[in-house]
């Protein structure tokens, strides 16, 4: 059973769902919780994911405790009724935490995709760092994107026999979408193109308004177009729209579907974001990323030179973006740094391991290769 509820979970579990659907050893049962309503359902058909059970847990501006309680209750009922062999969760959302907990209560083993990411600061990002730590305590299989993530888990006392480095499924999906054909970019002009996304809870409020003001200063250069797909969270829209709405240089759009988002990313010059997934996708497409957060659980991109952790101070954001727009040598260094997150075969590695452990099928070709636990 694959449990997903938000946009990034759909994107990152889609390669696993597709691979299972075309593999006779598995019967994938996809449960969509609807933690995101529009942003989830705009993805699933497009990504080739067939939903077996759809829940409808989203309520406008609902509190985390209310969302968590609703998810654990409803997922508990679904898991109890269907008794899957394994429950697969992805990442660090409330859906992932609740899916793991409900499965644990039903004594169904949990597989965690994108395991082992850590900032080391329990409330940043909030509440995701706690969510992923808790899922780590409950899971039997920990599929980590990188060796660093695997190291976090073994240092926390998780037995190494349950930890497998597979790469991140986000790369599988990005390559799949690129191979399927082009979407439509949201950029309209030939100016320097900046793609911006912001949504993190710990930045909402005055900090996000400050970021909005820094974007206005960048737009004020007169030589840039800023495409800003606005997250549907009302808290994000409240903070950003009061700063940027109606300003020259902005193209404000609703959340783009994944194919169009990838086309937009492929056309941009520079990315400013607090997103997790976009920190992984941008280096895969050779786009420099400025991470507008104080911590990152993806330091691999920073160490590779593909991303810079800029923080949330408006002055620093304006000067870091200006430097990249105006210094071609610095730009080339970042754009050429490469992608440390995967090779597009993460889902195949996950299936190989689950096939051996859950379906007792011999796992042909399960040998270690490069940074990965299995070839
Ligand atoms: C959630 C995840 C975060 C992930 C992000 C991806 C948690 C705690 N947070 O963020 O880890 O990075 O999703 O985008 O799980 N809304 C809609 N329609 C939608 C989606 C959201 O109206 O399609 C509105 C609702 O009012 C909802 C609010 O946005 O209550 C916030 O949604 P929520 O899932 O709580 O988002 P975040 O916690 O910000
Ligand atoms: N994304 C998208 N359309 C958009 C913005 C983002 O398809 O308008 C995709 C993006 O490619 C990435 C994922 O959504 O794969 C990231 O989601 P988000 O930033 O909401 O969550 P996070 O990755 O931070 O958990």
C-alpha cells in the first residue's frame, strides 16, 4: 500500500507506483489522503498513478493536530480493512507520519522512501524534521537517497541491515517526464528568468513578507522576469500577495502541473526556493539554486556547489541573486556542479529489495554499485 497526500509525495512515489503496476510480483494499492486537494489531484493522472482509495482530509486552514488525528483515524481504517503486506510512505509530511503510525498500530511493516534526511534542528523545518525522525523509529526498510542520509540513520542506532541507499525517486520521475515530452513554460519574456517558490511553515508571516519585498527589489532591476507559482496555502498567499501582487516584473500563477513546472524549470536561469524537491530537481537540470531557508536537509547540493543556503534575510537574498545574475563565471560554476541525488534507478532498487523481503522472490542483480546498495 502506497500512502500519499501532498504534491511532493505524488511526484516521488509515482515512479514506485508505476514500476509496481507493471511488475507481476506486486499489487500496488494507492491510497491518496487528500491532505492537498487540488495540488495532489492535478498530479496523479498526469504521472500515471491509479488511486484505489481516495480520502478527503483537507480542511481550509486546519491545524496540524486536527490533520494528524483525522489522518491516523482514516488511514487506520483503510489499513485494517485491506491488510496490505507493506505500507510505503515517502518523506516527512503529516500524511507520511500518520501512514507509518497507522501501519505500526496494525502491525504492518513500513517502508520509508527518502529516509534519513536531517537538518539536526528538531523544529526546522517545522514539523518535517520531527516527522522524519519519528518515521525512522517505525520503519523496517529505510530507502535513503544518499550515503550521507544512510549515515544519519545508522548513527541514530537504526540497524544497517534495514538501510538501503537507492538515490532519490525524484530523479526517476524527472527523467520520465522529460522523456514523455514537453510541457509549457510559464515564462513570457526574454528577460533574465527567475523561478521562485515559497511555502515553508517556519517562514510564514513576517519572514515571508520580507522575502516578498526582496523579490520586489530584484524585479526592480528591470531586467528580470520572476515566475512565482503560488502555493495554495492561504498563509503563503496572505504573506506574498500583499507584497508582490500587481508589481512589474512578476508572473504570478497558480501551482503548475508537473509537466509545465518541469518545462518552466528547464527554461529558467535561476531558482530561488524553500522547497525540498526543487533543491533536487534544479541541479539535475543544471540550474543554480538559492535556498531561502536557514537550514537544509540536502547539504549534498550545497557541497557539490549546485546550491547555496542563503537564509531568509532580504538584503542577503538580493545580493546573492544579483551576484549570480551579474557574474557569468560564478553562474557557470554553480550550473555545472551536477546532481548528487540519484541516477534515475531508485524505484527499481526499491522494488528489488521489497521483492526479496516481502514476496520472497530471488532478487537477481542485487549487488552494490557506486554509492548505491544495489545495482
Ligand atoms: C505540506 C507539508 C510539507 C510539504 C508541502 C508541500 C506537512 C506538515 N507539510 O505543507 O512538508 O513540503 O505540503 O507542498 O505535511 N491547500 C489547498 N489546496 C491544496 C493544498 C493546500 O487549499 O491543494 C490549503 C489548505 O487550506 C491547507 C493549507 O493549504 O489547510 C496547508 O496545507 P498543508 O498540507 O497543511 O501544507 P503545508 O503544511 O504548508
Ligand atoms: N512543483 C510543481 N508545480 C509547482 C511547484 C512545484 O509541480 O507549481 C513540484 C516540484 O517540481 C517539486 C515539488 O512540486 O517536485 C515540490 O513540492 P513542494 O515545494 O510543494 O514541496 P517540498 O518538496 O518542499 O516538500
